[in-house]
C-alpha cells in the first residue's frame, strides 16, 4: 500500500513537469508573481552554471564509463613510467594535450585511479588538464592579446605548479593511501572480458546514469553557492584590494574559487578586472580557478574522501600563492 | 525506499531535464543561459538525457546478478540512506527543472549590472578615491595614467593613417604596421575590418554582431571617432553614485554562459534622462564626443535623440571570436 502511494507521488511529479513543460508560456509566472529581480537573477545564473556544466559532465561520465568497460588495467599501467617522479612530467603533457575541462576531468581521473593510476600522477592530470588546454590557451590569448605576459605566465606557471602538486602529493602519501570513498574503492574487472558487447553497452549507459546522479547533486550545490556569490557580491568590494601585492593575489584566488567559472571563459572575466588588479593578481585568478573551485571541490567530494579533498585544496593553494608572489617579485 | 522506486524517480528526473532542454532549445530561451556557439554540446546533452531517461525507466538490473558480480563499483550504496536524505537530494534535481521551465524568460538587468559594475566606474574608484591617501598606490595610478597617455598617442599615430589615401602609404610602412598589430593584439587589431568601417562611415549603427567590437574600439581610443553619429540600443541602469541625469545604456555580453556576463555600454548625460527609469530599453542616436570624467577619457553622445523600444528577442550580445584567423 505504501509503495503504491509512493508511485502515485512520482506519477504526479511527472505530470506536473509535463504540465509546466506545456503551459510555461501561458502561465507566465514571472510576470504574475512579484518575485524580486535579484532572486530571478540568482535563478538565471544558477541554471546557466548548471546547464553549461551538463554536456561536459555527461562527456566526462561517458569517457569514464568507456574507460571502465573497454580499457584494461594493464593498458593503463603500460603507458605510465614506473619511476614515480619520472611519471610527473608526462602526466602534465597528457593533461595539456587533452582538451578536458574541470567538470569532465573529475570522473575520468577517478576511473583512471580505479584502473591503477598512481595517486600523484592522477592529481597532476586533475589540476593540469583544465588549465593547460588548447581551448583555454586560445581564449586567454584573445582576452589578453594586448598583455601577452598574462598568457605566457598562465600557461608557464600552471605547468610548474602542476608538477609541484605531483611532487608534494607524492611526498605526502607515497601512494600508500586510497583517497577514494569506500564504495569507489579498488575493483577487479577481469571478468569484464566475458561480457558480450551488447551487455557492455548496457553497462555504459547504466554507469553513466548512476554517475550523473552521484555528481549531479554536488554540481547543483556548487552552482547554487557560486550563483549566490555572483548575484550578491558587489565587485566594488574587491576594488580596495586590487593593487596590494599580498592581498591582491589572495583575493583574486578566493574570487576565482567561489565564482567557479568554466576555464574556457574565465579569461574574459579576468580581462574585465585587469584595470583594477595587478597583473600577478590576474595571473593568480587564471591559474588557480581552473585547478580549484567550489564547483569542482563538490564534484571531487562525490568520489574522494573529504579529508583528502581538503588536503588537496590546501596543497594547491599553498603552492599557487607563493609561486605567484615569487613571479611577482621577479617580474615587477 | 526500494531500488525500483529510485530507478523510477531518477527516470522521471532525467526525462524532466530532457523536457527542460527541449523547451529551452525550442523557444530559443537557451540563449539566455548559454552562448550560441555552445549549442552543439546542448544537442548532444538533449539526446543523451532523453536516451538515459528512457533506459532508466525500463531498467531492470535489480535482479541482474550477473551485472553485480561483474561490477563491484557498488552503486547500490547510492540507494541506501534515510528518507529525508533522499527527499533533499531529489528535491535538488527537481527544483531546477521547475524554475527552468517556469522562469526561463528572465533577463539580467540593472540589478545584476549594479553588482557587476560598469567598467569605467571601477577604474575610477581605483585611480581616484581609494588610493588617494596611499603614496605608493598614487604612483601606481600615475604610472597607469602615463602608460595610457603613451598608448593613446600611439593610437593617434595609427588612426591618422586612414586620412591619407591608402595607396600613398609606402609598402614598407604598411607592412611594419601590420607586424606591430600581430605582436600586440589590441581591440584595434582584433576588429580590424570593423575599425576601418567605423572610421570610414559618418554614422555608426551598433548591432548585435558588432556591439562588443564597437564598445571595445571606443574604449580604446575614443578620440578617433569624435564627431561621428552613433546609434546604440540597450537597457538603462545607474550606479549608486550617478546623478539623475546620468545613466548607462548597454547590454550584457556573454562568452560561454550567463555567469560570465559583462556589461558593455556608454555613459550618457542629459536632462531628459531624468525621467527614464532603470531597465528601460532605449535606442539613442547622437554625436560621439569625449568627456574628461575623473581623469578618465570616456566616449559619450551629445545632442541625443531618445526613443523607447521593446526589449529585443535576444537581449544579450555574444563575444564571438574566429579562432581560425589566429
């Protein structure tokens, strides 16, 4: 009886969605209800962040499912140098070649780790792929065409920082720790070979939809927070820190973290702030944002233990900040 | 909750997102969230969502022991937990479906413009008020000022060229000029054709396609265009420190999604603007002139004609870059 009731509720939900789908225009609720503009702004920006991420999350989920089903652990092991430190440099190169943004990279990296990729190598790919990326290079080039130092600094420093992150993570954990949440722990898949092709395809779709829900809830929370900051934080608040050599980069890193922009678009936002912030602060914004932001922190929490995620954030933050300060001291 | 219920509600949610994406694409409202050049990704998302939702509804791996044995990824863990937790999680997914279907028509306006700030105003704040009592920063500001003047003279040099007949300029000079443009890609060289057009015509009409370009070129070197007529369309907003007869007419420019929107517009000053409220769409035609506004050289319009217009179907403008021309 109870199950019957529950099904009824879900059918009612389906009906309501369909009703809204058909009659949204006729209802014209935004005209009838007197909702404050700021709330609607919030909703619009929230949806835009979420919608923008959907195709890339789906792409990441599918690539991850395909790796899961079709790529064997041995293949992965074969292509990674066995020397742990020697593997860092090729990992950055791999991150740079694949045009994968920060939403898509999380499920892919998690899958590579399940397939036996070493923790520090996986983290190098996680932080480098979204920033060292051909599309990001082009958009940065367009946005900062009159100030090419920003373009070189963004790519050069990101490369350096990704390697440093690999070193520090290796020094901290030496691969002795499994940062994945229990339910995503090591798996054995030898029997995959026995499954028919049709079964494998079915598996891909089942995995993809499960992962969409695993990641989706974190993505939604992240988008809501980021949109709140976007709608209610007046940019003028930032201005007073603009040229301060120590506060400037720190404020811009925090700003990048909470805005959670796509790495493809953040260059244009950075450029719009370039008059009020020093060059090194802008570089801090452009390097830190793709590596760490609120949206991808929450995506990582979907798969990784919370303690590991916060350690990783601390490691990246305390590498980016001094590197930016040194860059600033050398350049200006 | 049994796994069957979970699969059912997830199927409904996926179909809900499919309907949301379909409605947004069908009505064109998708462009209030996403720049048009991203559209291929959303056709992909629409199809995938539809397929996933349909499969999910008919999914029957509950008793599929074979699947579970082969896949120890323990997705079943996802299905365990308290009722409250699931109510919260599924509400997270369901709310955006409804707010998306019902409020997709909303367009960012003056409230968001004020949060983001008009570029010029931000610059003014740095260079005058806040740093006035800090000697070091004053030097920085002076340096910026100096740089700007230098670059302004540079620009004057190059903008002088079109007055001379192109054919009369020796080949070497022109080549030299081109080389310099490649080295430093200023708005002038990002929109070379637009710049020529703007210099050649007496009446610049701003359209959706040239909006960002025209504003960028005007910001870079307003002096070059003084005396020409210009027609601009946009919504109105005022910063908190504007007087009643001042306002900005502008539009939001979007690169990827609405979260990265920036305001592109012109600051206008006229007695008649006092009656105009924020968020009014206007078509303004006037003669370009520059005003010295707190040490900042801004393009503005004088002798303006003001006409109220309806909000365009596509209220945003999009920054479009042709990567192939690099």
